[in-house]
């Protein structure tokens, strides 16, 4: 399965000249929600992710996603694994379990995101779950921006990665894009101007 092509076909992998939230510029941008627009495509992706997790021998009771970004990916991964799906929500700088969701002590949980950049939200979700006595057995995401090291990848974790190194991280693909400070951006040098991804021109 060509993951990059699936993202391109879904207009989830944009090419151009983008201004990122960090202030840096990039020639590519991952609009990760777009790849989940069609449930059939989403299921194809999470089936592949579930296969990796099963083949690694990870036992899992429940998938937990950080809202909002991870909810669809988490729900589809739970379906692919045949387990239940819950999500945590932002509150006071951390994440909390609400809406009557519960976890048992020692329940085996996978934290799932649509995309892992540095893993900050995933880590907060894991902390919320562990504070309730459950066990985080793995992290998972459809796409990996290349800051954290996914299982089977040759790309090492960068210092920005917030995921714990002793818990496996499963992801379908590394999307490592060059980022440039505006003053050294080669696209700016060629005279084009960076646009915010998602803006209508
Ligand atoms: Zn630029």
C-alpha cells in the first residue's frame, strides 16, 4: 500500500509554499483530516495499522484518542482491532476523560492520533489514562512527521519528540518535510510568497 499516494489522492498532502504555525516555510503540508473524509479509505489505513500492531504481539483492550484530531483515526483503529474506542479532551492544559468514559486498572490502552508531530497531545492523553490506573501499551498514528521514531523506521527520534522511548510507536509512514526559516527559504528567494495552508487564497 502506497501511503503517500493515498494522502495525495485525498488532497491530504499539499504541495506549494506554506507558512507553518511555527513561522517556518515548507514546500509540503499534511492536511491530515482530509484522508479520513471517506470512511472506506480510513478503514484501509487503520486495517494496515492494526496489522502492524497485531504482528508486534501487542495486546490491547481499548484505543484512546486525544480529541479532536485523533477521534476519527482512533475510532477506525478500534474497529480494525475489534476493541472499544474512547477519547480524552483538553482541559486546563492537560487532557481528561469525560462523558462517562471509564478505564479499569491495568486496562491495556493504545493512544491513537491521526498524525504525530512531536507527540505532545498523545503524551498528555497517556498521562490522563495512566493517572486512572490503566496501562499505555503503545502509541499509534496514521502519519508520522518524523520527529518520533516509529517501529520499523530507520529515522531516529529528534530531541523534540515527547513520546516515551520505552513504549512502541506504530505509524504507517514518515512524512519528513524540509522546513525553512523565512530568511533562508529557497521558495521565497525565487519570489513566491508563503500561504497559510487551508486558506482560500
Ligand atoms: Zn518561503
